């Protein structure tokens, strides 16, 4: 269906289901300490997509995108954060290594010096090109790194610049990411919406230094708990970084609880929304359940809780059950 169905949605849906089947096996393998082996059917299917007709590049870009960690988690009875992350990264890197030449060809075929225009054709072209670049960067291919650097420096349009910055920051090449972050931050310091993205890019990276980075950025002159958009861009984005927020030492939960308690004095509505990731504690393993529940209890017992008002009285009991 993925390679032959005439309907684009059916092809995309078949690809997602095929990827989930492979991911289920890899999640189980990681959990049981068994060597992970890539399903050749997934590689063959992706190769057929990359070598096939590109009548609709927007649909093709979606078909080449793996299910997100959040979506994979929704399909699991118990969320194993580390296994899901490891399995998805294994698939991504395996595809990139097996189909490196194809991804390079896709990237080159969709590069353009044409003046930027928000047309469907250009949008689809950029999407497909950036999906290919993301695969190349997942294995930190030297040619991919050079293309990513060049795309950032070219500064052709914000979509390409933001994607290149994200891929550099999410790589292990801090020697390339740090100057890019500095240049981007200095150039766009005057634009609050773009600076929100600058904060989010940094706290959504998979590396284990993210918690320390969040604490550092909370002291940044451009950050304020009184700015709801900035709070969502930094703390809210960190809470969506599943592999780092759900650290087994519970420090991610502790940081969020600290922010919620402080925010409740300033903006209880934002505080109530920010707490959502902790309220899903029942979906996780026993260790994380206990850590999340402990932080919820700490928030509940906080003196500042009086401003949770109606949300607190109606929902707090259900959250802790």
C-alpha cells in the first residue's frame, strides 16, 4: 500500500503503520536488552519512495517522516521513554545509513536559489529537502554537516535557517552549534517571536545537558516568568522533550514543579496549563509515577496554591488518583 496505493493519505497511513510495527519490535528488544535489528521491509519501502515519482513533494515529505515519540507513546500500554527514544533513533539512523545517497540526491534535487515565495510548490520543496537533511544529520554525515552549515549561512528564508539551526543544535557538534546560536540570537534579538524559537530549539535537543541549559536560559536577560509566550517556549518546550524531561532522577519534574509554584503567584492560568505533563503520570513506569506524583503533591501543598482556584477544586483530586 505504501508504494502502490493511488491515494496519498492511504500511502502515508500505511507507512506509519509499517514504521510502528518495526518500532514495536525494537522497543521490546531495547527493553529486554536484545540486539536491535532493522526491518529490511522498512528500508525497502523508503527506498522505493525515494526512487519513485515525486508528483506531490509535500505528501512525500510526510511519508518519509517517522511517527513522533509522543505518538509512539500513545500506542504503548506503558510509556517506556528510553526504549521509545532509542528505537526511533535506531530506525532514523539505520535509514540514513542505508539510504544516504538517496537522501543526498533528494536534497540536491530540491535546492533552489529562486527568490523566496510562500507558494505551495516552494513550501513542498523546502519540506522535502529539510526532511532529507534531517536524516543525513542524524548520522552526522560530513557532507550533510557541510550542507547544513551552508544552509544556515545562506540565510535564504526563515524555514531553512530555523531547520538548519535546529539540526546543528540537536547534533553532537557543539563547535558548529554554538556560533550558529550566537549569530541567530544576535540577529533576531529584536523579534520576540523568533527569539521564542531560539529558546525552544535549545531545550528540545536530545543531549542530556538540556536540564542545565534550561536553568541557564532561565537567567537569560530575554527570559521572564511574566512573559507567557517565553515561558511556553522555554519551560513548556522542555516538558515536551520526553527523553530529558522524564529523567529517572526526577530533576525534570522538580524543575517544572518549581516553575509552576512560582508561576502560580504571577499567572495561575499559565501555571495550570504548564502542569499538564505531570498529570499524565499513570501512563509511565512505577519509578516515574512515584516521582511525578511526589511533585504533584508538593505543588498541592504549596502555599501559593490558593490561586489554582476552580481548576484545583474540580480537578486536583482526579489528577492524584
